C-alpha cells in the first residue's frame, strides 16, 4: 500500500478484520456450518458480522470502506477501494505460498512436484515467490490508479493455485481428518442447540435477540482448532480413572 501511495491505515484495518470469520478446521468447518445454519454460512460475511455486531459491545463502528474491504476480500464482488484490492491480492499471495510451504514440510508435496512454469516465473523459493509477486503488483500498479498484476504473473499464480486445489486442498492425504472435523463441528452445534445455557453470555444474548442457530454458529465460528478439540474432549471423551 505504501509503495502504491495508498491509505495504509485503511489497508491495515481491512487486513486485520478480513479473516475474523474463519471457522475452526478451515474449509471443513465452514462447509459444516453452511450446511447446518439456515441461510448458510460464509466466512467473509461472518468477518463482517464480527466487527459489526459481536465485537466492542455492539460493533466497532468501522468505515464503509473498511467494511467493504472485509466483505469483498473473497468471492465474486470486487472491493470498491484500491486498498481493498491490495488486501485481496495480498491474501492470495500469502495463502498460496504458505500452503505450499506447509505441504512441503508435511511431506504432502515434494519440490519436484511443483509446476515448473510457475516456479520459473515466480521463483524457486518461498521468499523469492513472495518478493516477485509483490514487486509485480507494485510495478504494474503504482501511479496508474489501479491495482493489478502482469499477465504472465497472473498465469503462473493461477497455475499454482489450481495445482494446490488438485494436489493438496482436494486430492491429498491432508484431507484424511476432514470427516472427523466436520463431525466434531456438527456434534458441538447440536450440543449447544440443546444446551445453549453453556455458551458464554455474549452468545446467550445473541440467542435471545437473533435466534439460537445464529448464536451457536457465532460461538463455534469464533473457536480455534485447539479450543474446539478441548471443548469436544471435555464434553464427550471420558477421562482416565486411577484406581
């Protein structure tokens, strides 16, 4: 944002808020809540809900531009500000490269598996790819009143993203625990619908004002992986007995 002479405060505010609606277990958790919640569930909509209603005792009173950037960081709708577009592009650069790094460390991928055209254009290492992708955005955008990338970098980025969907997000052993994650989310959703008084007071207030399913979805969506596993163990896994 600074290199393109944009509003750094707006860019930072969008960046800090855009992923607040992510569920535990990522896409698996989001899919489960989308199936269980009447009206569906989308993490970008939930991020906006967090800053509009759940945080700060009734919302944070953010600007229209910040709220738009949070909502439009993913999906079909494009942000209305250049700062929002910067966050949308930066998010894509970050998750593609970090997911590659995670998959390599976990042994899901080997470096030789990565598409060579993309590596030739973007770089062989994690740091090189991020540097070249960010530099391309700056060079293509600065002083032009738009935020964009070059055609060859876009093609290479799309190739990497498609590769990750085929080999990591959809077709790898990394998905072997997805069913477990979905069942855990669904089980806790059913549990808190039955015993809503066990939720914190914030979500009990949402229950009274907006309905039980919305309150339960808000509570579960705000959990981390570690916290939801702990809650599940506390409720459904017996402790070992010492005789």
